[in-house]
C-alpha cells in the first residue's frame, strides 16, 4: 500500500492504493508536473508559446514554426500547445550559428 500526495495548483491530492501500475503512473505524473512547474517558474520574458516567442524575438510565428521544424526543442503541453523555453532557444540558436561557420 502506498500513499502518494501531489500539490496541484495549490490543492493537495492524496491517493492511497496498492495497485503497482497506478503508483508508477502517478509517480510519472508527479515528475512531469514538477518539470512543468520548474519550467514556468524559471521562464524569462523571451520564451512562451509560439505567438509569445515570436513577439518577444520580433519574428513571425512562421519563423518560430520553421525553427521548430529545424529542431528547436519545445515542451508540448496538453498535446496541442508548444512551449519554448528561453534557455533551450538560446542554446539552439547558438548551436545553429556555430554549425554554419
């Protein structure tokens, strides 16, 4: 029997179960949730979704989409929205600039 507790948007959720597969799935969920929380807490002004990133970098949304097709790392939230992390964008731009030289 395991008792797992998660804090989601200020709400504490506790699950008490002996189902090993459910425990593993909830642990993966908790790990993903923690990563998303870190992502949002550490995000600077130049990242965000495609529209926000394009505006911050003064480029078109199609340019950001082109970068993604060329390998810019993104975080997919809810399977639909792509979120660009500033640090990843900067690293990717530097890497691509170096590979062109």
